[in-house]
């Protein structure tokens, strides 16, 4: 069973993503900010990361920079799930995110993207 790491500060959104991906047959790891996400990556390697960009403690952009700097699962694909504007999304893509899904996420699309990266 493929593991997906969801890094999302909003507890309702985190639970919705967890439920959607669990129903799709994926094991789901959860983190509520980028700092927790980095610790989760050190403990278990996922097939992909779903990353919110706007979070307290450590935002998604800083997470992308730190993950690369620390060399922690730097090759694991990241898909942003964010309400951030075009400039923020472009910055995330320059920092290594593969693509971005805008909130509110279409969960069929979300599951399809996870299937693409975790096949």
C-alpha cells in the first residue's frame, strides 16, 4: 500500500484529504505544518507529498527549501494543494513542486494525481 504524506494546517481539510485518500486505498501520513512534515519524512518515506503552501510554523515554500537543503526525500514528488495566488504557485514550482491543485480541491482529481505518482 502506497503512503501519501499530507501536510496541511487546517484540521478539516487534513481530515477530508485523509478520508478521500484512505478510501482510494492509500496509507496516509499527516502533518500540520512543514516542520512536522520534515520529521515525518525522516521517519517514513512516502510515494508523494500533498503540501499546503500557507501554514503557520513552517509554510510550504520553506518546507520545499528545507527538504532540498537537508536532502530528506528530495526526490519524492510534491503536489501543492493551496489557495495561494499564481505568484506563490509559480514559486513553489520553481522550488521543485511538480504541480499545484487549487483549493477547494476536486477530490476525484486529487485521487487521480496520487494514482499518477504512486502507481
